[in-house]
C-alpha cells in the first residue's frame, strides 16, 4: 500500500508509546520536584542517572563551565527529555546505544584560566541488551583524550564505557532546547510548524511525503549552518537509509534541494567540507508525532505531556498529571453450574463469592486428584496465568514502569495473590532478570550481552601502519569474523517521527 497506510501504522505506534512510555505519575513527581528546585530528585523520578558530579566541575573544568552546567540542569525537565528522545520500531522503546547532545559549551575558560575545548552535556541510552528500565544517563563529553590515536574499543572493555560515547550528529538537541528545557518548551509551537497549515507534498506516494516537515527544512538548515558552519553550504537530509537530499540555502531566502550523491562520504567532489556536509537533526526532519496525532484526532491535549500540550494547544492549560490509576476490579460474573456466580477481591485475594468454604475445599482436593475444577476456580486460575490486562502489564514493563505494572496486577488479582506459572509470571521474571543485567552494565561488571552468549576475545591492538585495529580470527575460520555483541546496539529499524 502507499504512504497513507504506513502513516497510519506509524501514528498507531506513537499513540501506544504516548500511553505507556512516560507514565503520568512520573510526570507529576518529576514536575513537582523540578518546581521545588530539586533537579536531582526530578532526574531520579524520571529514571535518569547522573554520570557527572556538579560539585567537582569547578575543579576539573573551571568555575565558568560549572555555573553554566548547573544553570542548564536547573532548567532540565527530565520527563520532557524522555518524552522526546528518539525511539525504535516495533516496540517504541528508546533508541539503544545513543549519545545525544543537549548543550554545547564552546567558549569557556578551563582551570588556571586556560582556554578549553568545547564540552557537551549529553544524554545516553544503554545498549539493547542492558536497556531494562529504559533508563537514561547524563554526562559530560569533551572529546577523545588528546594525543592518542582513535582505537576501536575492545569487546572486553568495561561496560561503563558507552559503546558510542561520541555525540551523534543526526540525533542532537542542542539546537532544539525546547525538547528538554522547561523554560523554552513553548517554542515547540513555532519550531514544529503547528502555527501554520501542513504542507501538501507534490507527490503523496513519493518522499518527501506525509511525516516529513518539508516546510521547516529551510529555516532549520539555516539555524544549523549558523550554529556549526558558514552562512551558506549544503545540509544533508536523511529520509531513509538510501534516500538522502542535499539542501543549499540561497540568498533570496529559498532553498535548493537535490539528491545526495551515493557513497559513504556523501560527495565525490569539492573539498573536505563538501564531502562531509552538516546533517539536519532528526528532530527537524520529521513532523513531531504529537502534532501528527493531534491533527489526526487520535489523542487529545490531555493525553500529552503538560508542557507539550500547552505549546501545541495554546488555549489548553494542563494541570499536573494525576495518573490513570490501576484498573478497577469489581465483581466479575462467571457462568458456573447453570448460574451466574461472582468472583472478586476479598482480603487481597481473588475469591469466588457464591461457594461456601467446604465446597471450595472439596474442589481443591478434586483438582489435586486430577479432577476438573468448577468454572469459578478455572476463571480464577486463568486470571492468575493470563489476566485481562496482560498486554498493558507487558507494555509497562517494557518501558520500565514497574510500579504501574504491579499496580495493574494488584488491582486484578489482589496484593496478596500468589502468581502461578504462566505468561504473567514469566513476564515479571524476565523483567527482573533484565534489570539485573542493567545493574551489571552500570557497575561495569559485564561488557557484552547475556551469559548464554560467549564473549568474543579482545580485539588486537592497531599496527603501526593502520589506524584501526583488526579483529582477531580463528585459524580455522573461513567466513567473516562474527560481530561482537557489544557492537549490536543499533536497531535494524528506527522509528520515524
């Protein structure tokens, strides 16, 4: 089918992401702590880890940089950052193994008054094998160590060394501070094009088509060139893995678009700047999903983050999120012995209400002797193994909302219920195991994936005539060397915005 069908699939995925990825309780807690001046508490509420020590910045990077970083941390809305970070299909999880620049501190004095090189405030996501909880980390990046040639990281390197510490030029938010800075969130309306009518592409079945912010590319390209380069020059727009455009701003205010030459360097002519054009950030390439969902009528302003809703719908004033709460579990009806019987929570346990205790004891003995239980007991057993809200529980666990998933389970089965073997118990056990893997990754105790996959040997050091290290291979190996598991941190499919 054509583009509209793909667009509907994309929006349905984003609708599910907006329902589960950033719970209302997280937004409420993080916002309350941020407004109280507790930026560290807000980060903890939004599941954001700190890999920087603000108290030591003055000694390591100078007092000027320390003051600028503290000011940005006070303006940071970590729940808003989580809301806007890139995600991947088909689950809508955070894009793994990614380093995103939030701010660049170019001109500042280092310790002892020396001019220091630019420092980036970055947000990082864990590799795919350690993404349990969908946690984010904040750190400072000031480039590779000076005087050392770039080397390929060994697969045996500590896990705390991020697989891609260098900020991604495609995913950067330093030019889009409204996506994480609470004081500038209102800029989303103009930067997203919500204040103008959507552009109609000339050919709906060919890119650029629905989903691409074509009407914003010229302005965003000029902002990019003003920040990173000269006033005129090509800007690379990545539409798909094989479809790219080169935008060249013109003096009359327009922009000239042409297909980008194939090849890894982007162009085979001109100097080095022509071969490596600036990349238009992903946030400027696509129409924001919240705006697309609102225009399609799939969500209302109350379903969005309060800061996003106030920017896209100026007349709307969002209060702090109160949470959607657990599922209400009243008495459920079951056809049993030719009548309708009730099962409900009694003293924290799901219990049949229309059977006396003596009858229930006889039925339990019958079940122990391989008999067929009553329909009421079969319904309770099915609810423990495959409850009605199992899909919602799995979605919450995948996005790291363990508290929300347990609240749903307790509302369905009771807080004192004993889980039986089945999909629900396996989902909870799997979430706990992956959380342990993430803890090992954060502690630097594992550099690759699960223990069932053998770790590859360390990569050889680079030779004197080569800048990259060659991967060691077995003498009997005839095919290509296997790819280390710690390098498999990018998904096959990215989620288009």
